[in-house]
């Protein structure tokens, strides 16, 4: 999702690059699919009731919500990463590959354990 505007002069705006992330295309396609699901279900099965179409629409709304939040969080992550002046992700990957094997293993294990503890905390919050 890189959109850069350059202003050589105030009278003209030029687009230096315009790359839309594939998830945005998926999100757009799912929105189009969202509008078409009820009519498609009724064309396939004339005896389909309203809940039959509603179940699929609810699944699609869940996917759209997930992808929308994913896009928003990715955008905010990139903005905050750049504003903090941290090294690029590619640089971090190169530094990770220079670690010894046991250091990489400890980093993987600690990341997995933090993710597991976060999932447990989210489940406990629901109780």
C-alpha cells in the first residue's frame, strides 16, 4: 500500500508509485461477493430461507472485519515503525540470520510462548 505524492509545483500532482496491496483487492472482492450472496443462494435453491443466506453473510462479514482490521493494523504498524526511526524489517531479518542457532531457537521459543500466553489471557478475559 505505497502511495507517494510528489509536488514539483503547486499546479500539478504526480503519482510516483501506486501499488495496492493484494489484501485490499481481496477485501474489495469480498465486498462485491457480500452483495451477491443472497441472490445467488436464492437462484440455486428456491426453497432457501432467509437464515440460509444469513449464515454465509455472517461468515463473510467476519472475514471482511478481519481483513479490514488487518489492513488498518498493518498501516499503523508501518507508520509507527517509520516514525520511531527503527531499522527496516529486511535489516532485522539479516541480523536474525547472523545469530547462532541456539539464539534463533530461543527467540522463536520466546515468541511462541508470548503468543500462547496472550491467547490464554484473551480466553480468560472472556470468562
